[in-house]
């Protein structure tokens, strides 16, 4: 792995700086979104969604949200599941400093779910008058009614960036064959300067969920990742893996590798969980090899049915969630820590050990590891 020449690295930075001057026409919300040019080209936000149940157990999933600005200045959001499959499309427009939902279409098992927008107010940057609600009905007969209202907002400073935090309350009612289940939810939704939706914290009786942005991907790059030809979120080409040439082998076929979110309570992970992983990293970390770097460094790999890890690949982003290049020595160091000290638990599905894709993300700030995800 070599660094690109400095001149080549400067070109995209200069282009990005110039397009930052072109702002979308979003009223008071303008500064809390990427540039108009960046939005017109299309961006995809990669998030980790951390779900905590009533027993305190945490599970983490990946989701992707694509944002694109139309010539009519409407904002289109496309939601993708961990396998990069489209699940919904929502059309928004800013009207008098309010983000309003105009239309929503959802897709489930090949069906389009009819969604009736009753009230489109989604976020109010000026006052507290945003309220939105919708109804939808599934082919199974399940009916869902959802309503949400904004009850407050405040300015914040997150990682030296201005942010806007919106407080919301919501109700979700699900009806099926005469039975009805009502859930009340509380949201803290955050938009960050120049970034857009940074994440949210959601609480409800029996659990909570936290959405965390980890990378902002140009649409063309996302389309390239999604078009790898294998229907797996974590597909890794072994010919370009960091450990290519090793004796790592799968237990099954390459097209039968499970995804990281399979296995329920027995996912592929480091034995002993995050605490043990922190201990491993702290024991073997050479901070001089971090070079005061900041950003998100994600190692993706396969853990086979024997609890062996291989086919390591790398994804890199800066703290502004844009693609970046870490020094080759930094990448190699993190790879070696995980690769040379194997202690993995395989994914268990229906009481059978399986090969599975998984990942570990290191969040760095000025040469210090401040978080390991998920």
C-alpha cells in the first residue's frame, strides 16, 4: 500500500473546497447540510444503529441513507438495508424553514407499501410547529399509524462543529385482526453543520436505539460497492485482502457466507466482547504508528466456522465522515493486532457454526483511539 503523490491528494480537496461555496436553498437549515453541488451529485451516509433491549444487550446494524437534491430543490432520501438493498424512498422539500415530507414509498419483500401522508411537517428550524403523520397497510393485513411532533430544539457543539438537536415525541400504533399495539417513543435528532443528519437517540418502554454516522460516501462510490455482484453486505474480494496469500480457508462456499447481523445472540465476534478487544488493542498498540491521525478506520473480515479470521479489507473516513487515506503503516498496525492475535467466536445459526462477514471500527482523534465500534 502506497500513499498517493501529494499533488494528487490536493486535487479533490481543492475541488471540494470550491463546491462548498454553493449552498442549497434550505433557509435556516442551509448550514446544517452539505453543499448543493455535493447533494446534487448524491451522497450516502453510512450509519451504525445500536439497539439496546430491556436486558441491556446491545446489537449493532448498518444502514445507509442516500441524499440527492433535485433541480426543483427537493431532497430525496433513499433508505438501504445492510445488504445495500433499497427499502424506501422519501421526498422532502424545505418550506418556510420547515423540512416537509411530501411523499413516501416503502418496499417489503417485493411489494410496494402504500403510504398515506396525513401531515408532512418533519423538522422546524425556526419554531416548534413540525408535526408529521402517516398511515400504511401491508399485504399481510397489518395496518400502521405513526405520528410525531417536535417539542423543542437547541443548539449544540459536537466535535467542534455546530449542531442542532431536535426533541420529538411519537406514537406508533400497529393493528392486526382486531388487536392493537401502541408504542410511545422519544427522540433526540441531531443535524450537524455541513453534514446533515448526524444521528438520533430513541427511547421507548423496553429499550432504546442510537443512530451514529460513521462515513459519508459519494453516490458513485456507494454504487460501486453495491455492484460487487455478490448479495452480501460485507463481500470482500480475497484477491485484494490485506492477508492475501495466507492459509485462511472458508468452511463452506463463498456464496454461502453469512452476514454479520445473522446469528442473533451468537454473532461472529472477538471472544470476551468489546472489553477483551480493548484489552488486546491496549496491550499491543504502538501509538507512534498512529501519527496523530484522526478519523474512522474500519477493518472488515470473515470469521470462519472454526473461529479463524481472514480476508481483511479496510474502509477509511475522516472525522467529517468523508473518504480519506490513512498512512499505510497505521493500517498495517491495526491489521496485525487483529490478525496476529486470533481469539474469535464464530457465528452460530440454528446451532451450526458458519462462516460470517464482520467488522471492527476504530475511531481516532489526534493519534488516540477514542472508541471501538460496534
